């Protein structure tokens, strides 16, 4: 809800930058959660899926940070 509220009054590049910022925060929280729980996972398939998700999230964080930096 916080993201929706912050985005409502914005438009154009301010909207984009704020959106990128929120996505990065969300993904960072997800990777922290995976780091916290991955060592305790026992199911090899779930563990592999979590590791894959962390890799994907890290890549997306970098992509969104680049976009945010490039947005005027």
C-alpha cells in the first residue's frame, strides 16, 4: 500500500524512479529472506528453487538500479 500511495501523485520519470526504488527494496527484502532460510531448507528441489530465485532477484536489482540511474 505504501508503494501505491507514493506513486499516486507522481507521473513521468518521477513515477518511474520511485517505482524502480520500490522494486529494488522489495527484491532486497526477498533475497534477505532467502539468505535467512536457505540454510535450513531440507528439500533439495525447494533449496534449488530458492537459490535460483535469489540469483534472478539479484539480477533484477542490478537492472532496476541501472534504469533508475538512467532516468532523468
